[in-house]
C-alpha cells in the first residue's frame, strides 16, 4: 500500500503573535514532497511532483486558504498553548 500524511504545525518563538509560524507538510511514502511555510509565504516543492503542485497551489485559492489557517488555528489557539 501507499502512505499519505499531511502534518500542520504551529511554532511559537515568543508570546508575541507576530512570532507564530505555520508549517504544513505533505508526505507520500515517507518523503516530504511539498511544504507551506507562513514565514516564506508560499508552497515549496521538494520533488518533481511537489514543484508542479507548488506552482499551481501558489497561483490558486490554496494559498489564501493556508494563510487563513495561520489566523484560524495558530493565532486563535495561542493563548491555550502558552498557558500549558
């Protein structure tokens, strides 16, 4: 069989909400092929397939959706994460 995994991480470098970084990784058969990093502000491909998808996703609605996840998930949950 095949293994597909998507992982989303919020990284907090300080209590300032400007220091939050969202990283979304897409993995197929244990190889990361594409990643979104909110600091970079776009998708980056690591394989031939990933590069093609990154180009398309950076031009489409996927990019705006991922930037919305930074606000919706990371910044919204920051007070909970800082209190733990």
